[in-house]
């Protein structure tokens, strides 16, 4: 059986749900790598791995636990969100990737049938001709791109869900002790410009500047979608070159052990490391 990783992102910040989430996953014999919420993003990210069947069962149990606590009409996070279960990516750690794609598609259909939440497939799970990347899909989801599984355009409380099998990516933040959002947006734009101009070390790097009102800081949020050809430490040096005070760094989800030498500036808990 496949051994896989799930990294569902839920549009809620509810600290009491964190312990319940960990208990549900560990009771299934899966390993919890990460489970943290944030009030400014109004978001909780979970990352867990295990046998394929157990991981998808865990997704169903988490949905039953978390969805009743969410009403998107009350969502106020700084992070873009299209649904209560906003995005549910799956990554193959060991086994047959084609099998995982089929399992993901089967789960997506059953998820829609159970909760009546329209579901979009992305990355490797999308059918030929529809291999959408997350930013493009999220930008057009409400107006142009129809869901694969849908009873309506959007669930009144839970919106839409995006799910798919994807390659490993590294999600990390640099938090700056400043209120200067304009300058921080320039930092993010400079990094995106390096990516768009195919500068070595910036391939597949996504960057956004987001305010953190509860912390009186600005965050540069990164997705390294091709970590074999990019480096968190290099991104850190770019941010530092703008002479704004860096408060902290944080890893969201997991990191591969092979990426550790290029992530010396990143705060990492041992449970977050996968091989």
C-alpha cells in the first residue's frame, strides 16, 4: 500500500480543535507532523502521513470534526481562501503515484457526495487539459472554471474545495518587525520577478506580503514549489538585504531531510522532517 502525506488547510482558527485533530490522526496509526492555527490567517494547517487508506479515512474524520465549526461568511483571514477545506494536497512518499491519483479522485467524489461541497481537482489529479496550478485556479474558481464534482456553484457555508496530488513543496514564512506593508510588497515582488526572469535559485518560488495585525508585523509568505532548484536560505538573504528587522521564521507543514542544509535560517521541529 502507498505511504502518503496529506496537508489539508482549513479556513478556521480554533485552538481547541488542534488537540482533537492530533488525537483523531494518531488513533488511526498515522504520524502528525504539524497542526497549527493562526488568527491573522484565520487558518489551520495540518500535515500527517501514513498508509493511503488511513490517511483518506483521517481526512473524512477531520472533515466531520472541523467543518461544522466553519462558516465562510465569518471568514476574515489575510490569506486567500475559497473554501472551508480550502486546499487538500496529497504527496506520495512511497509507492505508486498513479494509484494515489485514482484514490484522490475517488475520495474527492465521495467528499462531495457526503458534504455537498463542490470540488476542484488540481495538479496531477486534474484530468488531461485541466492541469491547473493553485494560484490560477483560486483566481478563477468562482467565475470561469467549473468544479468536477458539484451540485451547485458553491456551498453556502463551506464554499469550494481544491484537492490534488502534487509534488513536494516547502511552505515557509519570514516575519518582519515592521508596519511598512508597501516595502514588504516590494520584497515579495522582487522575488517573484527573479522567478519570472528565470534567475537561478528562484524557480517555482511564490511570495506574498501579508499583514499580521495581532502581532503588529508583516509576513513574507513563501511557497517553494520546486525546492530542488531553490533555497530558503537564499530567500532569507534577499529579505535581509532590504534592511527591515527580521523577527522570526516558521516552517508550515513539513520539510524533506535533503532540504535541511539549505534551510539553516528556518525554525524547524523534528516532527516536521520527512524522508
